[in-house]
C-alpha cells in the first residue's frame, strides 16, 4: 500500500501492476491501494499482453480492451472484473532465474548480486543438522529455485500463486544447477515449490541430479501425503538435508 502510494506521488500516470500470491486478494488490493491491475495466476503471457495493450493505447488503459486479456483483475465503475486465469506457457518453457538479467538492475554493481539473491548456507538455519554441510570443498552459497508450479490440492485457506500443478524441464533444471555451481559458487539449493513431490518420477529425477552434481538441498513446501519412509530415505541418500511439511 505504501509503495504504490509513493509511486503514484512521483507520477500519477505510472501504471502499477501487482502479481503473485497477493492477487488472491485482488478486490482489497485494487480498492485500498494505488494499484491499477492485478495479474492472477501465471503471468508470463498476461504481462506480455498488457505491454502490447499499452503500446496500442498510447500507454493508457482501455478497460473495454482489457476485458479480453486473460489473467487480469481490475476495478471499473467501482465493480471488480476478473477475466479468468491467464494462459500458461508450456511446461518446458517455465523459466529458471536468470541472474545475468537480474544483475542488469544493479546499476553497474553486479558484485552486489550475491548480497540480494544468495546467502551463505551457514547462516540459513536449514542445513545445520547435516554433517555434509561442513565439507570444506563445498561451495558456500544457497540459491532458491523451483522444479514445479502449483499444487494438487484446493485448500480454501491457501492463497494460490498458480492454478493447477505442473513440473518443469529436468534437462533445463540440470543446466541451471550447473550454472549456479560453476558461475555463482552455489553448493546448496532451496526448492521453493508450493507442492514438491506430487509427481514421484519427476521428484526422484530431481534428487538424482542433486546427487550427481553434489549439491545439498532442501524442499520447503511438501504435502504429508506426498511422501513415505522410502521416499524420505531416498531423498536423504541423494543429498537432501531437510524437508518442510505443511501440517494444516
């Protein structure tokens, strides 16, 4: 609320678009904050369509046209409009973080990247109980990434980031890990999925790659029904240090 107000105070013509978990409460955001649009669900295609819309309309919002863009919520005449969940990009095209692009935003100080996007594992709190953490040859930094999007459940209390459940490309995941290890000095991975492990075959492949590349890893969003003893044993043998379960 504060940030959107500051942006509009600089220039009221700036169009403010919000995405992510928060847009599960689009009605409140749009009515109580200085926000013009909410992107609900997957945003890659929706965001591109917003940019094309602005180019066609001299960088102003044409609400009649906006109604044809899937994935949007907005207020018109004090009424909330939701155009439905946006179209999704193919599973194999779901992107992993591109730190070269992120570095461009640091105004000529790319060395600051590690301060904002990486941290040393010894400060994370997640890897302390795993003796493998103390390997002096292991790269020191933790990086976060996803291997899937969405969830298999429909819990009414949950603010969903993405509709449905999809897994990402195993080959591209491996390429991303190699880059993290070789270029960014990463030895630890935090998997940030909402619902890690529901696709068992995919999850086992993820674990095998972690073992192959000798990266310690944790997963911080797992349903209790998604694993059994043998799964947890397999994950530990394949470099898993910790799992975090939702207990609701």
